[in-house]
């Protein structure tokens, strides 16, 4: 307001009245423009509410650093020796000489051959089953051989069927039925001017065998593994009076794992032998023993501790069985030591497998063995492995074979009450995959007897070697060597002598013609060394045998 209006109240009132009249006129004009529109309020705004964006973590990959160092791809394979819970029963070569060539990938085969000594030779094998839950194999072998000497001949016939059946509850049944007939002629008589008929010299042995066993393939919930088994063997000869024997072995082993390193084993064994010579006499040779053991195994150490109570025809003996192995971290070197006690069963059938020209034994005694040995084994590289050990052995009631004093053609079984032996064994092998393998082993023995003048028929030195070589594809070469120093024997004039040594080198070839046919050739005793393993019984000398193999039913 101006100063004039403030000083004149009348003029101030006039101004207010004039302003009110103007506002009323404007309002009336607005209402006259739109008389149908409802009363509303329109709000116009450009603001839109929104949430603030969440902060994100950004992962930015960095480029890896370049490695210019050349990698060293070296592979160290451990030595192929298993820490067995039970040690071998004797100081024998680990690798046994092979009898046959490399097995072809066929389910069934027939092998036939002829030679200057063997005529004929037949061997066959058949297999069937679903190969998942059932496996069955049938084997048969037979030959007839004749040498240059009078009555130097023998026959052999064997057949067996083996079966395995697996159940769905992790059980496995296995069994065997077998038959074997061995025929020999007692051609080692002296002087050679003596005259005999065939029936006086022919000696035949017949064996029937049956086995059955059960084992669990997966340990039980309590960590138990079991394998009860039964073996029955009937053996007889054609002598007059006739000798017969029945051997029954019942074995009940049980194992339990305790954690990752410990285990407990328990075994009960009954080895029963009934021997009879018609109505002349009857003898029972029974052996019982219990085998409780504690086993510890880690990456470097393996220990087996056992004390075995045994009853040998009611004669009690407590046998120690302790063994320990120590292996380096790289598995290339192992030290081992053992103190073992065990039995070698005294039976007519076992003695006949050692020396087939024996007389019927007048009695049967079990051999109790106690031995202590130690050594080392390992590998130089991925191809070369070695083993060496030495030890002392003590044999009680050791069977020895001595020529009879009539004409020497038979051997009688005599027992040494105590025979001590110092044994040294060394072995080395080279393996190149499946294409080449060679093994050689040397065993030295020094015997000391208590009652007998010498250890009759026991070999003081043995050398074994074998070779397997795939020269070309489908062409295999094999070789075997057996050399020994002669054993002590007693001549017909009762003089004590030592036999000459023997050197027997064998070689064989096998060549594949087609998928079904293979040719094979075997040459034995290449140097024609007519050595005598048993006194007065020279071997055949050089002999050659060859033929064909027909394979079928495989892929």
C-alpha cells in the first residue's frame, strides 16, 4: 500500500471493496464456462518412486601366469610282491617253471601231438556257464610214452571238472571232481640180465578226488570272512596185496578285520588218513591243529603272529608262526624274516607223487618242520626284480627213499628222526610287459642227518630258469632249464655214493595259423643228458613232440 492509502482510512476501505468485487466476477465467469463438469481435483506430477539399485560384486578373472617349465612325467611302479598272511612252506623258487605256452583267448581247445617218445599226446579244455554267476571247466589229458630201454615206458590219463557258482547274496560255491591214472614200469633193475614179466614190473596208481567249498565274497557287517571247505581223496595201487588209502581234509578258516590295519584269523583243520593193505594191516594217520593269529599291516610294516597247537596222532606240539616284513616308502625294497612251524602230511599218495617207483610204505608218519629264515626282495627298476633268503630248517620224521637191496628197482620209505638243513635261495627276473619274461633261481642245501648216514634222495643244489618271449605277433618261444647236483644213494653192494648231476634244457615254439588253428613244437632234453634223478632210473634223453591246437567257441 501507498502512504496515501494508509493515511486515509476511507480510501483503504474502498480498495478492499473493489478487490472483493473483482474476485466475485472472476468466479462467476468460470462457473459459466462448464456447468456439467463435476467437481474434481487433477494432480499432475513427473515424479516416480523407485528402489535404489543394489550394489553388485564384479568378478574379474585374471589371466593365468605362463608356465614355461617342462613337466617331469615319471612313473614309479611298486615291486610286484604281495604281503601274504601265510608264508610259503618251503624254501622253493618263487616263480615255478611253466608247462605250457601262452594261453589263447578261446573258451575251448583240443591239443594233439606225436613224437619220438610220446605217441600219442592229447589234451583238451572246455568251458561253459553264464560267466557272471556260474563258471565250469572240463580238462582232460592223456599220453603214452616209451623210451629206448626195456620197459622204459609209462602212461598217464587225467580228467577233471571244476565249477564255481555265485549267489546274489555275495556267496560263492566252488567244487571239483577229478580222476587220474598213472602207469609205470619198474625198468631200473640191476643187473640187466634179470628176466621179468610185465605183471611183475607194471605199477599203477589210481586217484579219485572231490572238493567243495563255500566263501563270502564280501565281508559281513561284522567284518568276517569265511571259507569252509572239504576235500576227499581216494588212492590205490595194483599191487598184491592191494594198497588203498582215503584222505579227508576239513578246513574251517575265519578272518575278521579290525579297523584298517589289524585283523584276527582263526582256523581249525582236521587231516585224516586211513591206509589199508588188504587184510594185512590197517593204519590211521590223523592230524589236528588250530591256527589263531593276529595280523598287522600298514604301508611299510606287515606282521603275522600265530601260535598253532597241534595233535599229531595224539602227540601234542605247539608250533610258532611269526613273520614280519618291512618295505620302504617307494615299495622297491623289502626286508623280511620268519619263524614257521608246519606239517607235511605222511600219506601213500603223497609219497607216490615224489617217487613213483616206491614200495608200499610199512607205516605213515607226518613230517613236522620248523624253520627260521630271513632275506630281502625288491626291484631295481620297472623290469628287474630280485629275491634272496637264507635259513635253517629242522625236519622231524623226514621220509627218505632208498633203493632196495635185491635188484634196486624199488625204493623203500625210511624215516629220519631229525634232519637239519641250511638253505640259501636267490632269484632274479626280468619282465617286459607280456612280450618277454625271464626268471632264474638257485637253491643250495646242506643236510645233516641224525640216524641215517646220508639224506638219501635229497638234492643239494638246484637251478631253475624259464623264458617266455613273443618274437613276432602270434609267434611265441619258450625255454626251461633244470639243473641239479646228484643226490646220495646206496648201491647194491651197500657202498654210499653220490649221483651225477643233471642238465635238462627244453625249448618250444607255438605259431598261430588262423583264428582256430595253431602249430606247436616241443623239444626236451636238448643235450641228450640221460641223467638219473633217482638211482638206476635214467630219463628218456632227447625227445621231440609236435602237433596242432584247434580252438573254438571263443572270440
